[in-house]
C-alpha cells in the first residue's frame, strides 16, 4: 500500500476515534439512508481503489446533496440541524 494511502487511512481512523464521537451529529448520508458514514465509506474506497478513485468525490457530493435535502425538511416547525458533514471543506460542522 502506498505511503500516502496509509496516511489517509490513519487520518480517517484518528478522525473516527477522536473527533467524530464528540461532534454531536452524524453523516447526512448515513442519517437518511442508513449504512456506513462517509468516513467509513471513504476508508473502504481508499483500501479497495486507492486515493485517485472517482468514488470519493462522488460520495461527498451525495452526502452534500443529502444534507441539503435534510436541511429543507421541517420537523416540528424547526429546521433539522446537525447532520451536515460535507460543506465546502471536508471538515464536519453544524448546519443551520
């Protein structure tokens, strides 16, 4: 496995272990459709196809679209919050 690919997987593992449990929301794609989060999906793609796979930006685009869909839904008169993981930067942040 190439060194850069290993570093990417280590970064994802560190994010999943130390940051993700404390951010207070989950991946929009996983929240709506179930299944694995974007970080787990991206790690699997990197392991199977490498860092140059077009499936990586496709997954982030799908999550961004799902986040937009969820943020437009109304729940009890208030916008849904806290399910966005794919804004302009691939760093989790709160939406709305």
